[in-house]
């Protein structure tokens, strides 16, 4: 469909991203070791949802000025997500095992640091990939892409963003569970010996 500003976008992609976009942020912020969602977590998810909804509003027939307003609001409400990698990074050192007091089945500092680095990479992935949607829109707005090219770029971005995110988060979760598996094996061995 062609919006008020003359840029083509697949209508289905807006519903898809309004549904799964905040979920990507939720998954990312809950990968850090903390007991509950903070106001900043909610703020990041909410501003990204507002970014998506106001981007979607441009499709609805309305005066040109309102469409420009929604575009500006959409771009501005994306800006807090630039803080996401720095926000996630601040939790890295909150829970750090004391090397002398851990047993052989616990997660070592090296394993924990590796998991923190992987989580940080997930946030960098989102911080890099998500603005590309806006770049695609602006290139189309200023005549750089025609309708077919714009829609094709949106589809490619959508597939790659979700695929890379799924692969990166799966890697984080596998590494997080590896030390749990080791602990269970150790417990099983201890039970068999007694």
C-alpha cells in the first residue's frame, strides 16, 4: 500500500512488527540477570511500540501535515532504543561468581563473561538492524527506491532481522543452560554415589 507521503510498504508488515517488535525488546531486556522488569524496560518497550504505531498511522488517509508529524514522532520515539546496548551492559557485573567459592559445575567467570558478550551482541544487532527500516523509508521518500524496491527491502530486512535475532538469542540461551546441565549431571553423579 502507498502511504500519504507516497512511500510503499506492505500493509501486513506493520501488524507483524507492532506485534513482535516490542517482544524482541522484551526478550532482549529480560536476558540480563535481574529480578523484575524495571521502569526503563517498560519505557524501552513502550517507546518502540509507539514508534511502530505512529509509523503505521502514516498509511491512514489524512492531511499531509499529520503524516509528517507521525513520521517525526515515529523517528523520535525510536531514539531511546539507541541506549539499549548501554542499558544491558550495566547489568553485566551485578552477578559475578567468586572463582574461589564455586564448585566445578557452576558457571565460571569466563563462561559468564562469554554469555554477557553474547547478550550485548544481541542488543547491538537490534540497534543496527532496526534503524535500517527508517533508512529504507527515507530513501524511498526522497525518490531513491521505487515501490517494488522499497517493499523488497522491507521484506529482506524483516526476514534477516528476525532470523539473526533468533540465532543470537538461541546461542545466549544455549550457553546459559550449559552450566545448568553440568550442575544436573553433577547432582546425578552425587546421587548415584550415595
